[in-house]
């Protein structure tokens, strides 16, 4: 009987311990709806709401484990050094392989590049490697990419070979003769600031005209403070479109794009569920932040994994600088933790997170901001002598 009583007490203790386990709640990134929302307002609200929830007894904040981002830019530069060394050794196949990895890595972290110079130098080196192997057509294409990525700049590689310098001038002259194209930028959310080849071109949506054909580096900063960018290939006589959206892949990127578009549907709810399950959360909070009069408005939703149902909580008014955001966020925290899965009211999908209509911005048009100047090879300089000059001979003087 004592053994049975002991087993029952252990079982009851385990059951009570399971009932007393804190509930896990995840705060998914709050997204801004327009570019005129103050920078990083979404991440700041996300962090402050998470801080309030963390302080509630009986609740545990579900957070992703810290992880170090891969040093892709450092890897790209290492591939460049490897390619240069292999070219000096006349290992052209190895140099070509290393340059392919370098170009891919540079393109992956285009948002981190201050200009297209490093990527241009990678294409120029690939052109030199291909010319050395007799692949003239492929080399000319690589050289065209190098010139378009770094307009008006003399490629450093031209200083190493007069023949290569003349080739660069010939390819550049042919490139200048081609008709120009245009690039149209749209963004989610609308109103983000853009640059192309390091020069500002305004806010999206915008059409950039008279863009030289070839590869160009573009960059944008989202209201969240995240930078995104990439390489766009301008085509002679045609218009190409670039759609700027929150960076990344997977469920997080799907949900961020949906919220920034002011639309929640089945796909975005599935993405939210995948994120919540990854974090082992019992509840998840998500939402948008938008301009409302002279301040901001937070439209938040509660999601219970497995239910496929979103519940909208009442809209919260915040000041533009978020200086007085503490009390309203504490009220939201009290509602979430007291009512749990019953907080708010269910919504039917698809739905618009914010009732404030996001007006479609008028498409602006600007001219490509850089002038395409002829690229001339640097004049060769005489090598520095490695010894001191001899003393001049004294003239003979007759006695």
C-alpha cells in the first residue's frame, strides 16, 4: 500500500507540475505598412511588447536561439584572393571556379556593399581569365558587367596590361553605342528609399530611365531598418521591374511580406503557424504599425497554433516617437495574459490588418544619375629604381 501511495503522489505531483508549467508566447516581428513610418518603429514595438510579456508571471517568452550570421562578404573576398593567386600560377580552371563563388557570394550580400566596385573587379578578373583561355565572347560579357557595375571608374586590372587596357576601351566603346533601358522599382511596403550604383533615385515606386545596359547594383532600406539589395540587369530598349520586399526566405519572409502588404490570408497564417511551432509557442502575437494622424497605430492579432484562426485585438494608439508606448503595451499584455486564446475577436480570411487605406503612390520617373564617361587606361609609370643613381662624372678641365 505504501508503494501505491508513493506512486500516486508522484503521478499527482507530475500532473500538477505540468499544469503549473508557464505558457509560451511568441511575438512575431511587427511590420510597417508605409515608408513614412519612423525607422525601426516595428522592431522597437516588437521588443517592448516582448519585454512586457517576459515580466508576466506564469508566462514564458518563446525566442529563437541566438545564431551568428555567416560571414559571406569575408568569404567572397577570400575567394577573390584565391582566384588572383591561381591566375598568377596559370591555373585558369581553378581561378574560374573561385571567381564563380566570389561573384555569387558578392551578389548574395549586395545590400552590404557600399558600391559595385568589388563585384566589378571580380567580373574584370574573370574576363582576364577567360581571355587567357581563348573564351573571347564570354570574356567580353564579363567585362561588360564589370563596366556597368562601376560606371566612370577605371578598372584597376587595366594597369597590369596595356593589351587588356585597350580591350577594356574597345568593349566600353561598344557598350556606349547600345540603346539604354529603364528599371521600374516597386516596394512592399511602398515608399522605401532607393539607390542604384550608389546614387539615390528617390522612393518607390519609381522608374529610372536611360540606364546603360548591363548589371547594376541597387539597394533599399526598409522601415524596419533592414537593408536589402541585389543586381538588376538593364536591357537595351526595354524596361525591367524590381520588386523590393523584406529580405530572407521561408515562413518569416512570407509573413513579413504579407503584413507589409496589409493583407493576411491562408498562406500567411500557415507561415505564422510554422514559426510558432518552431518556437514551441502556445500563443503568437503578430501585427502591423501604421501612421494615424500625428501618431501611430498598432493593429495586433493573436494566433493559437493548430487553430488556423486569427483573433484581432483592439487597435492601440501610440505616439510618433514611442516615448509613451509603455502604458498601452502593458494594457495589451494584460488582455493577452488574462484571456489567453479567448482574447480579441475572430476574423475571416483574407483580411486587411489595418483599416487605414494605404494609398497607391504615384509612379515617379527619374533619369539615371551617373554620366557614362569614356574609360581611359592609366598612363604607365616608370618603375622606381632599386638603387641610388650614380654620381655624375665631372667634366675634364684643361690645365
